[in-house]
């Protein structure tokens, strides 16, 4: 009798927690690029791609941050209605930054091979995060036989 109540409660709790799980991001351009390189054992091409993506993301987010600053400087903030409007406009800019970061992560993940992507998935699931879905590069045999 007791298990008929407790088990469904825990199942419901588990599903509601998974539904609210955050995305599993890499934080390309963040402070921990050395950790990314080591954890995923990135090759030179992937490191170069990550550096390029980080530079592009920095430019894109700087533009958005400048727009946010302009919004704060120019938008009236005297009434609750004006503050609510400001808040809604700010949320749009925040979402743009999140989407740019997620797109950057997706581009880097698409350069991962199958083993690197499997490692990413393992880490995401351990952290109860929702992984970004991409198709990893297939591993091929790099040893060629002489003809």
C-alpha cells in the first residue's frame, strides 16, 4: 500500500526534474579552455576551431552587451510599467547571448569524433544536464597500406 503512493511520487519527481534540466554547455571562450582540451583530448585542428569560435563569440556578445548598455542608458525607468518593459527587452538580449553560446558549442561539438562526443554525453548525464545533439565525426582508420 505504502509503495503505491511513494513510487509514483518519486517517478513524477524524477520526470519533473529532468524536464527542468539545464542545457549541457561547454563554455567555449570561458576561463576553462585548458580543461576542455584535456577532458576531450582535442587535437590541434579542434583547438584551433575552438579558438576561432571563441573569438567570434566574443565579438558577437560584445555587440549584444553594447546594445544592453544602450538600453539601460536610454530607456526610461521611472514607472513600474517602464521597468517591466525594460525587463522584457533585456530578456530578449539575454536570450540572444544564450543562443549564440549554444550555437558556438554546437559547432565545436560537431567537430568531435564519436569517442569525444560519447564522453561529452557521459559527463552531461552525470551532471543531470541536457546534452546538445549533434552528429559526431566518424572515426576512420588513418593507417594506409602501401600499394
